């Protein structure tokens, strides 16, 4: 019986233990080496609840009792009790310690298990505090249970060394989540948000309740989001297409782009519905969180309730429809057309992007309808009535940070799905969303380091590119280089001159249409019919072609938009603990932009 058990691990009559737990742990350790499992059996307690005596027995002790419900059970669990008499009894009646008063070592009715299988016994399985902490970290990092368990197995050299089974891993997480939800789904979120605000007074959250005083909508904005919005909140993309749960409750995010052209998050909200009243509350509350600042441009889905709320709360903000959502809706309403005609997608995109005058766009649009016999399509009829909100020819006068909205909506939706799931409760959802925000900020930190400590190699050894490299971040330099590439594949002709004002026609190779560039040498101002600078904030290839012709070797200060430069995030001012304030930028203001030729 005790061939593989060292003498000091074998229970003996008269052994003493400080507590019942110590006695249990000793006998359990003995049973693990010997090859069986144990459980607690009978006990007697005094009036204060102290255990006077206790029997720890082999898990195979006794027999399964009869149950009148047995006839209702289709498939019984396998029998494990065989009437084994192995046990140990401790007595604590005559002192503060517990003494072993009886020990039966012999087992009957079952075989002992080998060392490689003993870890499967219930008494030898348990998620220790150390392991629990690691499991919590794996879960909070978004690692699935199966992958987390595999990682633990690899760390300790095999499943048998972990100390518990995969089912125990899942049960621990389930139990933990049940405890977290005792206060209720929204109650857990409230406690979480309140703690965030205690940790940082600049953290902002707001709650709207319904007529029954139940939580309907929640908005939260942390301190860094406020700072990011102060720098880059001129253009905002608002998206509610991600549904939080099976009931379809929308999760809304306010996002934009930073000076590295990375998507950044300005705020998040869990909404009850998508009505005008909900959006009105949300936009008003978001504006208050940002000290009253409203975006110059906002990109949204094609939603009537949202549009109405924006006209009420932010009437001065330029409202444009997200082109990514236009494409999504087109794929739904015109699925047969996309499937039948491979060229339709190209023609549809051409109408959106390729025209500089409204008349040219309308002619191309009617030609497309005729070509694909879509003159009577109701969805397209409704879409063309609001063309000023989505066709690029009508939007180039407004600054969009070079967002055609695919960068924000499409990428943010795909990223969000990697962090959160409809299976998460509200508290888990918020926690995993914070993990997403943290990861995005770390990507920005890496981009800041790269921009500050490395210098891109110029694709062309020319002065204006060297100037751009000294000013812009790496990602914006790539855009500038692309425009330079295009400039060298274009020809330019002087069309007219009035004093120091020159008009040029720039035509790209292989293109039938041209762009008009007007340059004022005395005022050092320039404009192009493509309106790339007004839309994207960087000079277009047509202007760069004219600069090359006129031997202009530096980007004029007026056309360096500070939000794209390495110094975009300067001028932060320390304020009160409940306020974040940023000094105004000295880059070109809106009035100066409007004075462009």
C-alpha cells in the first residue's frame, strides 16, 4: 500500500495538526502520492460552530443513495462509490489542536491510479490564488479560455502539472463573472465608471435614465480623449453600426485621426435605441464633456434620426455621410447589379470621387443609370436627393483630414470585433473596450517615437521633399511623396496671367481632363480646382508641379497644416484637476483658409 509513499507523509495515530485545514491538506497530499482522491465526510461541531471531530474519507467511500427522481433521468453519471473504507479521523475535543485518532489505509472495491492520472481526481484539482491571478490576466487581455489554458500547460510542462482541468478553468471564469454581476448588469458598469473617475477626476461619464428611472444611455470620455479631441477633433466620424449584444443595442463611438493618420477614439456610448431624442442627448452631452467644442465636420451613417439630432445640436457642423456606409447600403440594395455587372463598382466609385464640378457628376450619374437600367431604382432616387452629403464634388470645400471614412468606420469596426463580443456583459464590454483604447494609444506612442527619432529617406533628392521631411510625420510624408510622384507624371501649361497672378493647366499622363492651378506670387497663395489641400490638408500634385516649374523649394507656411506635423501635440497647459485645456494652435485658421484663391 505504501510502497511509493515516504514515511513522513504517511498518517499515524497521535499526529497533531493546528487546524482542520492542515489535517485535510496533509491527508490530501498523502492520497495524491498514494493514488486516490479524498473528500470530507461526517463531523461534529460545538455550539459556536467549531469542528470537534471530522472524518476525511476516500472518494469511493459508501454507495450512491437511491433517488426517487432516478426514473426521470435518461443518462446517469458513472458510478464512483464502491464502499471503500479508507479514512482518517481527527479529534479536537480535548485541546486546541486536532489529533489523529483513527487511520484506515487499506482500500477496497477500486484500483489506485497511476501518478500520471492522479491529477484528474477532484480533491487534487483547484485554481490556486497564484493561478487565479494569471487566469484573470489572460481573461482581461482578451485571450480565449482554450488558448489561455494551452499557455498555462506550456508554461508548467504539461496538462498534468497545471493543478486543474480545462473545465475547472471555465468554471472559475464563470463563477467570477457571476460574482461581478450580482449588483446587476448596469450596476457593475456604474461602479466601474465611478472608480475610473475616482482614479482620475478628468474622467467624464454621463447617464440618461428613462421615465422609470432605469438607465437608458451611458457616455464616457477619459482625460486623454479630451486632449486628443482638443488637437484632432476638427473632423469626427460617428458610428453606431457595431451592436453590443443579441438584442441589438447599439454601441456608439466618436473617432478621428491623429497626426500619424491613426484612428483615435474621442468617446464611447452604450445606447438604448437610435432615436432622435437619444442622439440629441448624446451630442449635447459629448459637447459638454469637451468644454463646448463642436467638430467642424462630422461623418455619419445614413440615418434620419441622427441627421435631425445633428441639425438641432450642431447646426454649424458640416454633416457628411460616411462613404463606407454608402457602399454597405449599396451592396444590400443593388446586390443583383453588383453580381451581374463587374464594371458597376468601378463606375459607381468614379461618380463619387472623380469629378470636380456638380454638372460633370450629374452627367456621369445619369449615364451610369442608363447604362445599367437603374433609372427607376427607388434607393438610388433617394440617394441622389442628398448628394451634397456624400458625393466628393460637393464636399471638397470642407476639411476631412483626408478621410473618405473608410479609414475610421471600416477599420474601427473590424478592430472592435477583435476585442469585444456580444457574449460579454456590459462590464466586460467596457473593460475590453478600455483594452482596445490602451492598445491604440500604445501604437501612437510608437509612432511618436519613430517620428521623433528617425528620419525617412527621401525618395527624390529635392529640396521641397527635404523640407516636408523636416516638418511632417512619417505617414503624412508618404502622402506628400505620392503627390510628388504624380507631379512628375504630369505636364503643365500657362493659360493666363494678370500681373503676378498666374493660371496653369495641369494634365496627368493618360488623362483627358485637366486641373486648374492659380498662383499669386506677391501674396504667396495658391489654389487648385481639385481642392486637395482644402479637403486633405496637404498640397496636391498639380500645385507641386507648378511649384517645380516656378522653382519654389519650400512649402509656404500658410500651407503647412499643424495637425499633420511633428509638433501637432504641443501647447498643452496644466489646468485644474477637473479641467483639461489646450492652447490654440498658431497654424492657419479658418478665415485664412477661406481666403485661399
